[in-house]
């Protein structure tokens, strides 16, 4: 019944692997190489389903479990390489879960088990590469498989969320990585966890054919997204180019900082991004991206930060001893005192009046 979907799954994975190979170059090999290996070991699992249907024989379940762990490992290295902007080393520690799987498999094969919950009279069912009959007498092996899935999924998402808060990673790069994680890895994680859930329920005597079918179809849809929407992989392949652009944005920002440090044009209330663009010679988009990447501010807030700093210097020199707060706002480049107070509080966590009073107490 599921032979044709399985063949489709194999075909889709092979297309993805060829697609990644085509997009790989010297600039992105350090992370795309790991992604390719991730899909190679995904393919190992789907091929096992084909073997089962064609020859009524599948790969040893321990080998399938190790293949899954290796798929996790290489996806983790893929994420880490992007974050670190260099090839992450394949540490021996990554292979400890594989070693544990092999040891537990040998113990269970010798009828040494720490837990017993699997029914010995279950029928044979291949659920996305896991042949249920192979788990009979290997209760501990199944638990280790589940622990590995949870462990590596947690590590992968931890690294992903770490990338979202990393200041050295640009907004554009974060968006590309997020699109790939949400449209591929989140769905594949749901597929993997639901597969283990279905296997676990089957092993204790519960059988849900519709849910098993749904899990298989979801896995195909998840991978088809990468074929139907090739821009996901194509954007990933440009990450190295984006990083080179980011380095260029750093240089642009240095020029913007020099401009603001040596020119008080920002004190003009009508000073906007187009003025910065004219004075630096860069397009509005380049100026905006540079300021966003290096200060994590919008252009208006960045301009206002210099106006607020100017106001603080005037306050420290005693400007408010002779002039009003409204005059200070106008002198600092703000169109209204209300806007001045609001921006000042955002940047300094206090009002101009509070700042003035704090100086009076010194």
C-alpha cells in the first residue's frame, strides 16, 4: 500500500542531495557539506523501507537508529557552522550516543534488559524505517532511540534560538535560517517524534493505521517543500555572500559614525535617512541595513540618539539654568517637547527633567 509513497520519498531525497551538491561551492562548503550528509542519512532510513517492501527484509534496527542519530549530528553541525562562520569540528563526543546504541543493542540481543514493556506477539509493521518486529526483546534500545531524538532536537533548537539573539548575525541571515528551520526542520521534527510515538504505541499493542499513514504523508510533504520551493536551499547557499555583505556594512557604519561625530547636521529637525545617504554616498537601503546591523536601531532612533546625547551635554553645561525644556528640545533637533521627552526616556530610561535633577544632586 505504501510502496509508491516510499519510492517518492527516496526520489525526493535524491533530488535534494543533487540540488545541494549543485549549489555547493568553496564559499559555502563548510556548512552545506554537513547539510548534505544529513539528507544522506535520511535517505538511509527511507531506503530501509524500500528494502522491507521489496525483499521483506530491512536493515538491522540498531543500524537504522544509528543512521537517525548521524542525521541529527550533521544537522546540528550544519547549524553550528553557520553560527560560528566556520566549519564546526566533528567532535568524538557526538558519537557517544551511537556507541551507547550499539552497546544497548548488544545487551538486549543477549537478553539483558533493564525494562520490559514491548509485546512479544506484535505483528511486523514498517513505520518510516523502523520495523516494529525488530524491537521485540529490545525495549532498552527503543528508549535510547527516543532519548537521542529528544536530546538532539533540543540541541538543534537551542542553537537555532542562540542564533536569533546573536548580535554578530545579521537580520537577513537570521531570516533565511528561520525560514529553513520552520519550513523544513520543524516539520521533520514533528514527523520524527510522531514516528517514534506511533512505533511506541504499536509496540505496546495500540495500532492507529490512519495516524501512521498521516505521518508517512507528512514526511513526504515536508521534503517536497524543498523541491517545490527550491529558493529555500538556494538562499542557504548564499549565506557566505551575505556575510561578505555584512562585513561591507561594518565599513559603511564606520563612515556613518565618523559623519555624525564630525558633523551636527542631525540637529536639523528635518534630517532623515536621505541626508545620510547623500553625505556618505550610499543608497538608503545600505544605510538602513548598516545601522540596523551595527546598532540594532531604526534610522530615526539612531539619529535621535545623537540628538539626545547632544541634549545631555547641554544639560550638563547648565543650559536649563537659563532656558526652558522646550528650548532644549528645539536646540537638540526635536520638533516638539513631547517627542523629545518620549525619545529621551526610551534611550536614557528617565525624562530630561529627571536627568537634570540627578545632576543637581551631585
